[in-house]
C-alpha cells in the first residue's frame, strides 16, 4: 500500500532564506506527483505537477524534483517571503485513475 | 467568482442528525471528488465521480453517501452524523487531460463539527 510521508511537520525560517521541503513515498510505481499549497479558508492550490517520466518542474521561485527510484521528491523555495507561509502537501497518483494519496503536509512559517 | 464552491462553509450539528454538504463547479469538469482532512493526517478520499452516471467509493466511504445531480453538482451526505466525522471536508474537480498531466482544483472546504 502506497504511503506518503512529509518531514518535518512544521518549519520556521527567516525571510530571504532558500529552503527545501521533503516528501517520500513507499512505492516507486507512480503516475505523477504533485505539490499543493493550503491556505486557511482557501482550499488547496496545485503548485507543481511532475509526471513519472520527468525529473523536475519549475515555476517561478519554486522547483520540484522527483527521484522515483529512491521514493523521494523535494520542493525547493528560493528567496522565501512571508507570503509563502502556508501548509505544503505532496500527493502521489498511483495510476491513471488519478486517485491521489496524500502526505500530511509541512506547515511553513516565514518570519519577516 | 470561485470556480469550485462549497456550502456551507462551517456547520455545527449534533450526533444522529442528517447533514448534506454541497459542491458546485463552473470549470466544466467531468470528474468530482470528496475528501476529508483530519489534523496531522493527509486528505483521504471519500467518494469520486467520473461523470453523472459514475459514482465510486473511495478509501473511507462508510457512513457517507453522495449524489451527482448534474455535471456541475456533487453532494455529500452524512445520514446519521457521529463525532468522529468532525473534520474539514473538501470538494475537488479535475478534467481528463491524459498523459499524467491532470490536476485537481479544490473548493475552500467545509468545517464540520459533530457534537
């Protein structure tokens, strides 16, 4: 059974720092992996989607990498800003039915 | 206006009451989903629907039922609410783009408390 783990559960860093969030999964046979951002009262927003054949995706200050063989993905945030404060979740799709299996998230606080 | 809306946004109810949570979308997507989120846990899939005539159970469907009234509307019902159904509930939609490029679009969530 696929399990997705995100460590740490919470992270606090000063504004301006570069940081990495981690996601690990137990079964390397995935269809895609996504990173989402959750803001209180606003639902979840997809940040980056990496297909199983890809190694990384970039959007602005965000870069997500995927290493299927080791069961790991990282989300790199460059030059962090207070507006980046949110909970970041990763989710794995095991097949083309697109049923996502979710990590519990990392709550990120960027201190001004 | 938001593409995926959920009503109500907050609800407090008592054990044994019947509750309906509603979801509407203007994205024109065929696929719709209901999740619940508990503190410290990832989202868990309750039910999903790939079109109006296709309803499927997810990981934790016991105690819940759904209705897909139209392409744009997907409702979740708790026939007899119990305290361990207290959670944050999300509706989501997706389109079938293929090639592993699909993503899901989420509503703002409904916070349900069962006393």
